[in-house]
C-alpha cells in the first residue's frame, strides 16, 4: 500500500508515494556506509561548514517548509516557523560546539598519559515521529553528522513530503551522497534495516510499544539504542504560585502543537487552596481557542495530526468516563471535516483506571487536586513515565526540594518544559533512556576509546 500524505484539516489526500524496494534500501545503506568511511576522516571544520549551510537553507526556505508541515500534520503555520527556527539553531549549535564537545578528555593517571577519544561508529538509523518532523530529525542528525557518523532516517509515514524536503536541504547544502539518507518505508520494514550489519546504532522517538520493539531488535544485534518514548508530564501548582502566570503557561504547554508533544503538560496537579482560581481561569482560556485552518493566522486551535489520532483520543476519553472520570469541559470532536478534538479537561480520575497511567497525546488535560507538597510529589511520581515536570512556586528553596524528589529526566521551575540546544533532553522509566541535545547528545553514538601511553619505566 502506498505511503499517503493527508491534510488533517479536511482529510483530503495530498500525494501518494511508493515505498522503497528492498533492493533500493540495500543500495542506500551501502551508500551510507561508503559515505561514513570518508566522512569519519573529514575535518571538523568541513563538517561544521556543511551544517552551517544546512541551517542557512532552513532559514531561507522557512515559510515553504512551515507550510508543508501545516498541510501534512496540521501544525499551525506560526508554530511551524518556530519549529524551523529552533531546528536551524540546533544545527548551528553543533556546528559551533561539536569539535569542543568531542575533544579528547585527559585522564589523571599516576604513570604516563591517558585520554578518552570520541570516535564515530558508523551509519545510524533514526526512526522519527510526525509531531515535530523537522526538530526531531535535526536533534538526531546534526550531532551525529558532526561526530563523523552517517545517518538514515525512517520518518513517520504521514509526513513523507517533509521527510523528502529535509533530505533536499542537505543536498542543497552540498552533503555528500549517503551522508543523510531518507528512507520511504512503513514501520513494518524497520526490522530489516536494524538487522543490517552495516547499521551501527538506532535512535527512536515514538510510543512505548514501538520503543520496546526497536530496542529488542537492536539488542539482539548488540547495537546501541537511544529511546525517547513520550511522557505524561506533571504540571505542579503550589499554593504560593503566581496563578496568572501559571495559567498562561499551562495553556501554552498543554495546547502547543494541539497538545501533541512529549513534554506537554498532561497532568495538572494543583494544591487545593488555589485550585478553584486556577481551574476557572484555565478553563476560560481553553474555551476561547479558535479552531480553523492551520495556515490561517487567526486559528488558535488546529486539528490533531490525523483522523486516526482523533479517534484514538476520543476512545481514550470515552474509556476514562466509563471508568469514573468526569468531563469538566470538551470531550467531543468538533463538527468539522477535519481531525478536530475539543480542548478537554478530565477530573475524578481513579488510580485503577487506564487514564491514570496512559499518555493523552492531544488537547486533553487531566486535573488533580492535592492537599500539600507531599501529595503532589507522590502523584507526580505515580506514573510509568518520567520525561519532564514543571513546578510553580515563588519559593526557590521549596522548588529545589520538590525537584529533588521528582522522578523525571527534566524539571523546570516556574516555566513549562521546553527544548533548547544546550539543554540535555531525555527521560527515565517508560520515557526511555539516553540523552539528546547539549554536549551529552553528541557522544551517545561514539566509541569512547581509551588510549593509554605508558613510559618505559612504568611498573606493571
């Protein structure tokens, strides 16, 4: 069956693409392997120069690229431009800092000399999601290309035009054939790529189920894996929080990209003395969102990425209600030809219900009221996920104490969880393992080689 590009605003098919044959995939993996043999010996200066040109291409074609992501997965045009700005920033960050991050690390030894060197390991496979289809790719590709690896991308099947456009950016920047390769494949054929002996490592951003599947397959082949598998991030509002600020950030964090982001605020945990005030203002701002065409600047509520995603969310809401949850607002799809789901707030969510443990990837907020800090901490940690968390309080000491108790890869205080090139990104528990971005991200797929130089007089 062909790969389809479908506009979620009206569910109209835009384009169809044939999957690559096994023979073509084999040829492209071979090309990536050959590119790696040369690229690993290429100077940092030339690697950096290529990445700078990629960033320039992104900026010069920003509007066209942003329009493409609006058409393929429903992202609002302004958000698409913001994603491209961040993506270009990430590419430049590694162009500027990669050589420094990969510099040999001197070790303190009693005799002679010793150092750890960071060396590339080979062609890497990135299995990428649709929700931030430019950003997710570059945060994997840019550091690994700077490190001397080549990359192959199996992008989400609902954004084929975006996946092709990214490869064209690298080609326009002068990338050698095989250094960056787009694979038009369905998920069912990823195993064959992982199994190829020329593939040295795999990174996936996606569901827990997909992550387990990829990790198991790569593990059988003893290949390095980085997993980013989403989350159900707590957004904790304490009794001394700046409520107007917390409300604004809550709406932003829950509704950015129509709620389809791994680090979105998903579980709102509010101390009871400020609960009514927060909930009233939060609800009003959600009700004021204006649904419409993602390409229209007046639109503040875009569709979710696909009809399939809309139906999944509605099924989750229905199951939550049948398990005892109450709908404070929303809970239905909008009357539209597109994949629109109303902004929704659920409360009275029982601990033994499915909704208590799962991720809602869309405009659905789970609302909890707690009596004190200890209840907030317990509820925040009572989740199979551990990606990010946000804490709102005007007491720095209180914030630090609670942050120390939160089980997640990232904690932000008085600010929603956001991504920036210099900040490491990743989680714990079912949110995955490994880190992307910052100095940590560029060394994940490197051989940390020890080189020990002994003098003739060193003892055994």
